[in-house]
């Protein structure tokens, strides 16, 4: 087993070239392919999840292995349903236990030809693409927004377009809005026509040049470092972020303003990638209560940050964490106990910490459970726990391949064991 032992710099003052947005890259690639695939988007993410989509749409092999990329599994399921040819879509063993039935049922409702080659409701899938009629479709709103985005992106290709009615509570709405915005950037007519209904007209996408902004999710780990660092002169500059970004995780800047981090853009112009400077302002709430229903991927970052700062918290809206790369609720509870914190959960959708501590047991290091965000969220703790060990650090390639190199640029010592 590979592990990295992390030693922090004496002072954190650095400039980091952030990776491109994974969320935007993956959507842009599907839309690019649906538009005819003539002008490849620029500044694509170099992460594993994006690479598997690039290879899939470029080569279209009979068996498409998307490895551990949940986004790719959902997006490619819908994409292959409207593209001629027969393909088997598969992934890692963990992927074969991540549910896909809701999306398959929805696509079958539109006339898609999809069958399970293993356990019903889970990958692998056998998909024969064909022309689909489209029309009205009802989908539960409290499922992964990636199911909804997958359906929306093929909407312009359907003969009757798509009217998507979302029932019940709607989670991760910013990710749905990001999809709609990007569809519009490529000439589609797709919009909310009521509080629970999205209408997509049967109008093909247009080819266009498209430049992808950098990743607010990746930025969140640098915000975490600034927040937990004791040095008042701590300064981190992050490149290529957009003020007014449609990325759901851009909420990072607002939540971290409650945890002592000030965000300064180069200029006030919106929609233009620019450098952002993070500084400490020392102002923190005594307790953080937040509903992560619209940004569940940030939960691990804020759990670790609050623990490191000794700030009690109550986080809700975490129901999707149990079906991510790992059961993130259980993984967090287990790993923070190694650090001496007793984390509690409630209703499979809430995490709470009231200050309860236990005896730390860090000798074995932090396990990452094949989950990139476990490594990314816990690594900044080296600022508080010098010599912190992260097991299986290679998992970061799923979203932020250069993370360990960027830590070294910032002055951390990253030693392989």
C-alpha cells in the first residue's frame, strides 16, 4: 500500500494553477459530441472522470469501461441511448454496486433499448442507441442530479423534445441549473417552465468554441488550508476562477467567509476567469449549521475544517453521501475518530459534532476508501497534525491529479512510504 506522509510549510504563501472544472468539462464533452463533435472544448480537466468520457466518445468501443466515474456512467447511459450502435457500459466493482435503475427506467420510458447484463438496477448495461420520441417524463427530484442532467442533455436530440417534471423535493438544483446554462451556451432552448418542470425544445446543438473555467471544487481544499492555518499572514492565490460562476461548489467562498476566509477577486467583472486571493480575516461563527442539499460534495471539506477549528456543527441534506464513491457518512465517522473526534449521524442524511472527543489513533493513517474527496479533504489537516499520513493517495486522480504536486509547490513535504 502506498501512503504519503505530509509535513506542512512554516508559512503558507503560494499561487496555485487550479485544474479545469470537472463538472463543466464532462457536460461540455457530452454536448460537444451531441452537436456533431467538430470543435473540441478548450481547457478540459485532466482528471480520470473526464479522460474516460473523452476516450469513450472518441473511440466508441463495443465495451466502454468508465472505471470509477459516476458522472460518466450517468451521462454516457443517456448519450449512448440516442447514438447508433450497441455498447456495453461497465466500470469498477464499486460502480457495479452504485444504483442506476432510476435513470434506466426513465430512458426506457422514452423508448430507449437498455438491458442489464448483471444485477438488475446496477451496471453493467447493454445499450442499443436509436432515435427516441421524447415528450413528458416524470422523475423523482431527490435522486442524483446527474440523472436529471443526463436526461436534459439528450433532450434537444429527441423528436418531441423533453418535458421533465420533477416530483417531491429537488436536490442539487445548482447542478441542474449548470446543465441548463451550458445547454443554452450551445444553442439549446431549455428552461424551467414552472417550479418543478423543465422544458427542452427539439432544437439541435450548435458547434462553437468553448473555454472551460477552473474548478471551484478544487479551490475548496485551499480555502480549507487558509481557514485552519494559525498564521494571520497566510495567503493563497488561485487562478482561473470566475466571479458569478454557475458551478454549484462556488458556494465555497460564501460558506468559508463564516470560517475566517476572505475572498478577493482581481477585478469585479463577472464571467471572466481571474486570480482569486484568499486571506484570513479571523472572523468565525461559534457553530456552523448548513444544509448541503445543493452542494453535497463539499460536506467532507467542511466536516474536517470545523473539527480542525473546534467549531461544532450540524450539517443536513447529505442523503446522497451514502451512494457516492464510498459511503461517505460512515467513512467520515471512522476516520475522524482516528483524529480524536466523535462524529454522529442522523436519518442517513445529517452529520453532527458537539465537541465530543476520544483518544486519537493515527498510527495507521487516514484511509481513503477509493474516494478522491477523502484524500483531498483530509490532507490539509497536516497543517494541524504534522506528519499526517494519507493512505492510497493516488485516488485524487479522479478529480485533481496534480494535487500532491501543488502541495509541494505550496511548500509541503510529501514523502512516499
